[in-house]
C-alpha cells in the first residue's frame, strides 16, 4: 500500500514538472537523492540510468548519507546502473544480490581540461565564505618560496578522507624536513574545526587548512606533490586534476585509485599513517618514477562510454 501510494505521488509529480514531455533518457548523476530516484523511476517509456560514484556499502557504514531502500529499489528498477570504475561492478552486485551483471555499465568521469588550466593561471583569491588557518598573503608567501616542498590534498572534511592521519604523518615528516608544507583544501564536512584545533595546539604552522574555496587550482598548480589519504574512494577527480597540472600523485593503496594509478600514473603506498609518511619521503627525495597522463585521450574514451549508455 505504501509503495503504491508513493509511486502514484511521483507519477503526479512527473506530470506536474514535465507537463507530458517525453524524454529518451533520464540520468540520476549524483546517485544519492531519493526524490530524484523515485521521480525518474515513474517516468514511463524512458531509459533510466543511475550513477554510483563510491563504495555505497562503506558510504552507508561511514556517513549514512542516502536512503537505502529508495536507492536499492532504483538499482533494481532503473534500466542501467553506471559505475565509474571497473572494480565497482562486484561491489554493486554484492550490494544488490541477484542483479544482472550486464545491467551495470562502466563510464569514467570526464575532466574539464581547459577550465582546470585556465583557473590554475588565475591569482589566488578567497571567496566570501572561505575559512582558513592562514591569510591569502601567508599562503602566497609559502607558495612562492621555492625552497619549501609543498604537499596538497583536496577533499571534504569528513572521516573517510583520512585527513587526520595525513596531518599526523606530515607532523612526523616535517620534524626531519622543516622545509616542507601541507595544504588541505576542502568543502563541507565536520572535521575542519577539529583539525584546526589540532594544528593550533601542536603549533603546526606549516599545515594550511582551507575550507570552501571555489578555485583551488592556483594553489594546486604551485604545489610539488598531490597526496590522497582516503580510507576508500570511487575514482577521485582531484587525482586527475593534479595529473593535468603535471603534479606527481601519491595515494593510499585502496580500491579505486589503485586500478587507475597502478598503470604508472601515481605512487601507491600502504593504507596507513606510516604509508603516507613513506610516500612523502619518496616524493621529497624525487624517487617517484611516473608516466605522463594523457587527459584528452582519457576524455575521448570516457565520452564513448557515456554515449553507449544512451538509448
């Protein structure tokens, strides 16, 4: 009774919003919002697609950031499920037992190469809502100092990103390498205050924390190494953005980054604080032997994958 009522409600909602217009395809790109999932599920004679950007079982356990019955129903009812990496296919099949494997398609995310390059050349500027442990002038001074080796991570301030252990690893690293700095740039997330307090209490003046910065690329462009500290990931766009700006990449050896970086694009380290420390040492000592990333060829492949999911 409840499901029938919900279905009729969203059938009316589809009629209200789209006024009888017919679409060949509808794509739920974020893959989290349950109202969109329910709405697209009631659009008849339309090819429906829902994306999966992360390990949804771990998302449920760590963040509880989606309505499980609604999204699992969408996985069963939509025509296709799109995974952004190959190793995500068995994760989805484990999450939704009995789902046909040929229903799941792999479509990699496309990078906006020109925007990344153009934004990296702009002057550093805070937004109105930007918060930071350092001023713009202090940040510029660090970035312009060629004697300072600069690490950077771009990630939201939430537990799965492993930012606390990244800072702890850098704290150990900087004791022997005082000519180094760590930048962490993130959007939303509850850990920002906690990490700020830790850095203040331990006098970590060479750790720069920034929250809500719409254009992080001028900072990324002047750093020496991108370092990813996450406990789990889909396939972070930040890794490719770093590669587009010719930055060496160090990442914890986790599913997602692994299958991409093990092609020679980055250094995989043990999924631990010690692993991150070891990766910093290799980057600082210029011992990373990495091959260049052809972002334009990657985009061409990703576009072909996308066109193949359309009706």
